[in-house]
């Protein structure tokens, strides 16, 4: 019944993750990307929509830029968080 409802940020986060990891020369490992996406999506407020074009068509250019900035901040937070956690794990193992 709810299959047409989704979080607007999911696609934006995955696109930003892909772009960010490509920029850094890192291949997009599916499991790592999914972990990062979960952290980033939990950082953002949910924005549920039936059709993403419905929301996009009602956003001003400034609102769209703000959403993309929020997504970028969330992805950067996710990257920093996972790197920090990995360092802690490495210290615990070493």
C-alpha cells in the first residue's frame, strides 16, 4: 500500500555519496556506501513524498540549493563519522 512513498533525500544522498567517493578516487563499495547512506540519512530530517518531481517542482532555486547543501553536510558528517569509528577500531585492535 505504501510502496509509492519514499524519502526524498535517499536518492540525493546516494548521488552525493557516489560523486564524493568518485572525486576522492575511491571506488563505490556497495556495503560501505549503504553504511554511509544510513548515517547521512539519520542526520537529515525525513522528507517523504509520493513522487520526487512533485517536491522538486514546488521548490525555489534557493530551497533546492539549501537541500543540496544539507545533503552535502550530511554526507560529509557520515564520512567523518565512519572514518573516526574506523580509527577507534584500529586502535582497539592494535
